[in-house]
């Protein structure tokens, strides 16, 4: 899957509110949950989606805060897979 151009990245950023572009090569979002248990439950749900898509974010957990970073390492930058992952995160972070 080819990397996106800077113009394509900017266009796609509007589809993932709350995500931040990092060095033009990754997108990142920090989520805060009500408890550690809720944060871990979210990460477990995300793990199943990531496995199914065969595309995995970098995940940092600090108590009830989860920071996710997407970049397609095999391509050296952002691809459509990263934005698909971000949209999945946004969906499952609000749904059960």
C-alpha cells in the first residue's frame, strides 16, 4: 500500500477529529477513560480489530490514559490503513 502525499494526509486528517499529525509520518490520539479497567477493556477490543485488519497501532497505557499512534512501518509513513485504524478507534472508543 503506497504512502500518502502530504496533501492526501491533510485531506484525511479532517476525517479523524482529535488525531494529531506527528512529524508527517504518524497520527496519534490520547484517550482518557473512567478507570484503568475501562482503558484496558478498550485496548482488548482494539486488539481484536487490529488483528483482523493486520494493522496494529503503537499503544501506551498509563493508568486510565491510552495513547495510540498509527504509522505503516513497512511503508515508512502514513497509508490509508492508518486512517482506517483511527476511524476504528473512534468508533469502538464510544461503542460498548
